């Protein structure tokens, strides 16, 4: 009888695990913050890396996107691996890979070696992220999951702002750019210890077979797509190189869907997308993180190159965004209870559209108070819709498939982020190039220097500083180039944020109309379900 009471009180969860569930939650959220911060921290360090390693604009995009690309490409197989071998084991393995490759990245001597190290770091991140959400799903009873996932989502957004702050502090202290990666090593050691001591094991009791063919097809699809987008500014959208990459992406994407439909144990069953909550939830997260990660990439360069802030100064000026996300995201379930998920999503995208419209109007002289307003608007938009939408996605799968379910939620974030950085970065580069060519058409600048100036604002600053030091160009010419580079960057910035605004409009219209009215947690009460929840099956 005592056992029955204990079982009822803990909702079928192991009593020891249930008692320390919020401690476990804290460890998992710290792991998540480390992974997300590793994406955003690099944005503040990019100007310093440009000066040290002198990467081309394409290499600069790959330094940022290589991590997220591998991360996104492996999230689904990593989630399935965690379901099979144990999510705690996957989490520990991911922390080891993440920490070791952060050490390698810290001492990279070239742009290409840094890109390679960042790519392998993405493998570790792919093992970590789905494990955190799937373990949370298993250790919390249905009535607490909305709150737990809301806190998880809020800290995910906070990690995006914490990364630049840590990077700024490190660079302000005078350490070299590699220290931005080195800081992850002790964090990984601490996380490994905490996971060993506090986090329980969980897995899919059925242990279905792996899907290596599906995994390869998904990686080829995403990798080819991002490659084509990143290379387009250099080679042109109509070039054979770019068209071939986009063609490979399309063919492999079709092949992935056809293969998964026929696979006995698919990595991701395409039939799940028939359920409106699952498909529209995935679209919503993809659009939101397209905007968010693309913004991190462009905005950090705006603060440093155009406004002239130091890395730390730039990071500190983004803190209002983190503060708002931490404050608002955990309260989003209350708002869902009052107005429904669909209205939360509509509100969130509306805030994003307003924020990106205002950011597309930024100039060299935009005052900081106006910048803060934009950051707050964007933070509210992200906060009110990401946690409820994650609940819709996770609540669409059986609990035994929590690893794949959380991986789908995560992969939509990372795919959106990868595409956001690639698209917005490409428009930023294209807008810069077209304007700088126009402004410096007759300037007395040596041809080799001119080619370098055309690559981007960071390279332009380095070239003119070096030219002045060597007596190759005058101070007046140098200032002319700097002013032209700033104006050209703002031209690209307007294009990039206009793209973000259009994505938010499209996402808001589609998701606002088709998103189910209830969160996925309305369907998690019955943990014995074996089919996807019908939260999106209602055709109305």
C-alpha cells in the first residue's frame, strides 16, 4: 500500500528522481546554455578572429555555420542514439567531445583548422541538446512539464545572450581569441561531474535499430543547401557551383522523404507531419530561430564595426534582451492558458515583424535607447512563442520516443539558425559589396588593397589601418574608406533585416492560421499513448 501511495505521489516516476527533479533540471539547463552560448559567443569574437586569422567572408560564415550545420545535421540520429543506448550516456559522450574539441579550436592556427574543429564540436552539441529535453520529459509529471520546458526554452535564449557576454569579458581582459573556446573546457569538466552525480538514465525500451541511410541523406541535404547559400555571394546564384549544391540538396531531400516512408524503423517518419501541431510547430521554431541566429550574426558586427563598441561593450549592450527572455519565457504557459498557443504564436511573430522593421531602419547614428527598444521587442516575441511551440512538438510523440521528439524540436532550431546565418550573412555580404564598389569607384587605392576592402567591413578596417602604418595611403583616404565601409555595411544590414522581417511575416501568417489552439501538454496526460497526439489532426 505504501508503495502504491508513493507511486501515485510521484506520478509513476522513481521517487529518488522525482525528489531531485529540479536539481536535475538545473544541470540539464546548464548543459543547454553551454551549447547555445558556443554558437552565439563566436559572434562577438568574429571581429577579433578576422584581424588575427584574416578569413575571407565565405570562411567567416563557415566559421560560424560549421558548428551549427553539423549540430543540426546530427540532431535526429543523435536523439535516436540516446533513445537506444541511454540519454545519460549520450549526454556524457557529447560533453566529452564538446570539451575536447573546444580545446582544439582554441589553438587553431588558420581559418580552415578552426572550421574543422568547430565542425567536430557540433557532434558533441548534437549529443547534448536532445538528451536534455528528453530527460526533462521523462522526469517531470505531465502537469509540470510545461513549466519545466518553458524554463528550458527561456535559458536557451539566455544562453544566446550569455555567450557574447563571456566572450566580451574574456577579450576585454586581454586574452587571445582562442580563450573564447578555452573557457568551454572547465565548463565541460564541471558538467560531466554533475551529470555523473545527479542525472538518471533513461532510454527507449524498444531500442529500435539505427537509420544510417536516413542520417546520411539528411546531412547531405542540409549541408548542400547551406553550402549553396553561403557560396552564392561569391559565385552568384546562377553559377554552376551554387546550382549544383542546391540541386543536390533537393534530390537528397526527396530521397530522404521517400526512404523514410519505406524504412522499417525510420529516423523521422514523414507521416508525423500530417499532424498539424507537429508540422506547424516545427515551421514556427524554424522561422523564429532563422531570425534569432541571423540577428546575432549581423547585430554583433553592427555594434562593433559601425558603432565602435569593444567586444565587451557590445555584449553588455545586448543584456536587456537576455533579461527579458529569462523573465518572460517561464511565464508563457500562463499566457497560453488564457489565450491559446495560436494567439501566442501570432503575438510572437507580430513582435518580431515590428522589431525587424525597426532594425532595418538602423543607421550609423542610431541612438542606443532605440536599439534597446528593438532588443526588448524581439525578446518578447521569441519568449512568448518558443516554449509553447516546443511543447506542441514534444507532445506529438510517444514518451518512449522523447529523444527523437526533442531532437526534432532541436533540429528545427538549429536548421533555422543555420539558414538564418547563411541567408542573412549572404545578403549582408552582397549588400556591402554592391555599395562599397559604388562608393569607392574612383578612390586612389592600390588594387590588392581594393580587393581586400571589397571582402567586408572588418577586412576593410584592417587594410586601411595597415596601409596608414606603412605609409601606403593617407589618413584622409583611410577615413574615406572607413566611412564608405560603414555605409556599405548598413546597406547590407538593411537587406539582411528585411529578409528576417519577411520570414517573420510568412511564419506568422502560416502558423497563426494553422497552429492548434492547445499546447501539446494537453495531450501528455495519457503517457500510455503509442500514436502521435491529435493536437494537430483537427482539420479546422
